């Protein structure tokens, strides 16, 4: 069963968690503090600052809006 999961934090740990969650078809709302980082990930699908060697799946939805990240989420990773 797939879930909507919020991952709070856009560092290497949060990025790794987000990528692994998508392997089970979970929708991941990925909260990053910096809007520039969100826009970069949306364009390139890469977290250049913390995980530059991996392309992020399209099912990961980056946002800098914390409320958007957590509302309607089944699980929240901090």
C-alpha cells in the first residue's frame, strides 16, 4: 500500500530517505528550507548540495512550504 510521506530536511540523510521511500511507490513530499534548492531540484531532479550523484525520481515533490509538506501526509520523517 502506498502512502503520502513527508520528509523534513533536504540534506544527505533526508534525500536518501526520500529516494528509498519511492522504491515502494510512496509519494514523497520533500521539505527543503531554501527555495533555491527546491527550484534546482525541480529543474534538474538532483540535490546538488548533498546528493549530487543520484537523480531523484519524479514521485519526489520538493517544496519549501512546511504546511504543504505535512498536511494530508500519512507519515512524517524528521
